[in-house]
C-alpha cells in the first residue's frame, strides 16, 4: 500500500472484520481462555502496553495505542526476516504506527546488554547458534498465554487454529509459556532424490546403511557428509535424535535433566561409535572446521560433493539460491542403530521452532504481542508457508503439492509416517550449551577427537551447566 487512502482502507477492513467477529459467537469455545482477548466488555486490559481502565475488545486485545512504535529484533537465519516485515507492514496499516525489523545473527551479543540494562526490544526471535539461554532470562519474559487466547485477524481464537494442542509445549519453561515457537520444524537428514534415483541409492534408515552409502559415495568421488564450523552441532542434534530413538525416554530424560553420565549411556555411545566409523573411513568432507556453514551446505546442495546433510527443515529455504537444478530435496528421519530400537525408524524429531519472546521490560509490550498475533493469522502463516516452504504452527496453510516443494511434501509425509512417535529435546538451548559444544563437534568431525574424548568433553560442559545454573526438571 503506497497511498494513505489505501492504508486507511486496509486498516478499516482488518479492524472491522474483528469487530464483526467479536459480535458473533465462535463455533468452538475455550473454557481455559480466562485471559483471552475475546472477553466481555467488563474485562480490563491489564497488559503493560495499554490502559488498565479501558475495556478489552477483540479488535485490540492488548490495548495498542494508535501510532504505536514497535521494535523487533529477528534472527536472520534460514528463514530470513521478511516474514516478520510482512506482519510489521500489516501492523503499521492497522495502527498507523511504525514497527521496525532489525535482523541479526548475534542475538546474545546484541541483546544481552540490553536485557541487563532493562531496555530490551519489544519482540525478539531468540533463535540461532548465538541465542540466549532461556534459563538466564526466563524471569524477564512475558507469559504469552494471552496471545494464544486472543482472536487472530480472521476472528478465531489463535488456540483453535494451532496445528496440534501440544505445539506450544516447546515454549513452556517451568510452567510458563515464555516463547511462542512459530515454525513447525522437522529435523532429519536431507538428500537429492534426483541424484539418488540416478545412482540407484536408497536413503538410509540405520547407521550401518549410512556406512554402506558412504562407500558407494566414495566410489563416485563424493562424500557422505559435509559440515561447516558454525553448524557442527547439527551433527550433535542428529546424534541425540538417533540415541533417543535407540534408547527411548531413558536417554531423552537423562540429557534433558543434565544427569551425571548422560553422554555415556549405551545408546549414545552406540551412535557416537557409528559416527566415528564414518569419520575414520574418510566419508566426511574434510576442512569443515574452517568452512563457513552455508558454504559447506552449498558443497552438498549445489556442488553435490556430499550425499547427505542433517538439518532442520529450514534448509531448503536457506539454500534456495545455492541448490542444483532439479535437486528434488527430500528428507528421512534420524537413523537408528539397529532393529532393537525403542522407537521405530519412522519416529521423528519435530518441534515448533523460531522462539518469539516478549520481554517484560520492553517499552511496548502490547506492540510486541500484537505483532505476534498478526504473525499467527491465517494470512501471515500462509504467506510464510508459501515463501519459506515450511509450515508454521497454524493449521491448514499448506496445499497437497507443497507449493511445488518436494522438501515440504517430504515433511508432511514424514510427520504422517511418524504418527504419535514424535519427540523433541531442548536442553541445549535452555542452558546455552551450543557455543561450547561447537568446539567439541568441530574437532570430532575433523577426526581429531575420539569417542571417549567427545563423551568426556560433552559431559564436562553438561556438568558445568548443572553446577552453575538452576536445572528445570523435565519428565
């Protein structure tokens, strides 16, 4: 929208639709929505961004002031920041204000001093390798239950539009909905279907099959895996996922609760040993510890020097400008060690990712929540799925053809095959372990660390976190 008349028209339509929706009973009511924005006229708005004496209404559940300014700081990773700019434009049109979007890859360096000073932004995408540990900032974050209980731009309570009831769980810390994770992320091992079909290869489901594929790759002058220094812990995620599938909840809970000896569990050791065999066989492209991670990913997706790459489902969008023609990206879940695994080979690490937080000390708490509410609308979520080729936590935004994306279709197929056998883990981000673990995994992947040294180093990092931070129990 470029002229003021168009802007006013858009604002009137959006806000008018909400007023209309508020006047009509919703088809589904939520008994738990005591704090929701769809309350009666006698419910006060108590959010820090509005006037506590004003009644709440469905068109303005957080008490936004006309002309409000909102500052957002967004992790500029695989999904970029334009999807937040999309929501910011709608905000500006609705409220006549100015919502800004500042991209960064250094979340902790950029924002930790501001949190300490009591001057954080209004909305933050606390993601990426440099994200802030939630344990350190939990008491400085808003509980975002009122956001999911509020109506979206189409007039439906956001909670009713979520892809699954438990999709919010990954943002709950010590009973508090401290983050709304926006993207439904599928973690797996990605490959080119066209390359595999041309060579008669099948994507592996066990580490033994992966080793065999590495030998076949070597015959073609290719490697099985490649890695880059900033993303070496993608292989840790793969290892953890594999170990959880092999050993079940015993492994997951030991790691999540930072238990002594958690990295020495049999299932973890079996996975580490399988990975070490692949490294020692020369099936991992050398030099990763000195290669920028997107350059390493291009060695896989563009040059096709490597057959497999472990990542979250953001990988297709992240590499869309550096992927070979007719690549036909597909994914498979993390490998199991053998058929005695606690979970089937189809079991899948899937969780909502890209955690958006609203700091309680922000200048415009209501504004940060309003941007989130807009992002969780059907319009904005569909825009994300179409432009980023990944689903959000909002249901019914991806067509059967995946907007032409084989990777997106593959995600849907993996989720369907997994059924109820999905899992997640969040101890690395919760306790801010990734930076220290990157050093260890770079050394392991370049062949300079043994399984014993990998285990010892990871346990030392875990023990330090347990001894210096409050451990939030996971069950």
